[in-house]
């Protein structure tokens, strides 16, 4: 049985002076960005956690090599892992930054299917939580 | 499934309960502090990567490597970058809370309060230092 919208709460990834970073939970109960983070080695996930906390404190990342707009409301965090590039997509809603999905990527450009997945998770999250 | 009432701490809090994770995190945090400061100065002064590379006498890809924070840059490299941007780094340390090492204790002007310094130095096993870069513009 599918969960009701008010049953689902987004897990808080970190909280800072200006922003709280949470992770979108899909209707089926999965949480793609957390699953991605949990599957990384500690040295790789640490790079992303440090970026999230920095954003939470400053509400921005100055370095375009670490945080860039993919399209419209969707942005991505970028870090270089031991073997591959690491990406986590997100969108902003007021003082919340909502993580959407994560994937490994070596080339700079993000593939349309990753953007499409992020868009789909964002739309689902907006239906569940408003915004 | 994640349901209401299940959340007690943040994912980062949980992650940092492991001492090795904590150590890695503080390294990354410091690298990010420095690269963010360099990028902020580049934005403020409208200096491109190519322009900064020219000022440093290196290639733009070297500057990219610095901004990626992937290679261990030296203190000398940081000083050179900031000087090329008309700034310098000053260093301070923040004392961290014992019960939650992700929280810095708010002790203004720590250096000039010896009684406070003594109090905390006696707990050196849980006092962790970190470098907080604060850049000051240099007169032209």
C-alpha cells in the first residue's frame, strides 16, 4: 500500500546557519540520494557532506566546479571521488535544500537521463510536500 | 521507509560519530574553506582562472586543480594564490564542543582570556583545533 503524503518525512542530512539540507523520499519509500551517499566510501561521501554543510551555512557555493545549475531549479553538487566524479542533484525551496539523486560521472556534462530522473523526483517531492 | 518521528539526528551527525569519518571530514572542510575563499575573491575581483594562472605563472589547469581541492596544496601555494588576489590568510582555531564536535564553542577572542585558555587546555583530549581562514585585503 502506498504511503500517504503526510506519512513521509524527509531525512535531515545536515543543518546550518541558513539552510537545512534534507533528502527527498519517493512515494515507494526509497531515498535515492541517501542510498547513493551510503554506498560511497567514507573518503568519497565526506567530500559531499562537507559541500552540503558549507551550503547549509552560507546558502551558496562560490566554486562553480563544485556546485552548478543543471536546468531551471535543479542544481548539482560535484566532487571528485577516488575513481569517478560524484554528483548529487538538488533543488531549493525557501530555507530547505532538497537532495534528489546521486550518481557517478566522469565527464563534465550531465546526461539528460540523470536530469530527467532528478526532475521526476523533484516533481514527486513537490506533490508530497508542496512547493 | 522513513516515517514521521524516526529522525533524531542528522545524517551528518551520525556519520561524524565515527572518529575516522570525523578526521576525513575536518580535512575536507578545511580544503573547502580555502577553495571557497579563493573563489569568492576571484568573483569579487572578477579574475578568471586564466588570469589567476597568468598572475601565478602557471597553467589554467593548475589553477583548476587547486580549485578542485583534489591535490594537497601547500601553504605556500595558498599564500601565493591569495597574494595574487590581493589578500592574505589569517588563522584562528575554534574550540569544539565535547558532546557534539560539529559545534564550535563560542569563545570570543580566546587568545586574550588566559583563564579560559587554561580551563580548556586542561581538556586537551577533546579540544580540537581547526584553521578558519579569514582574508584581509592588502593595500595596493
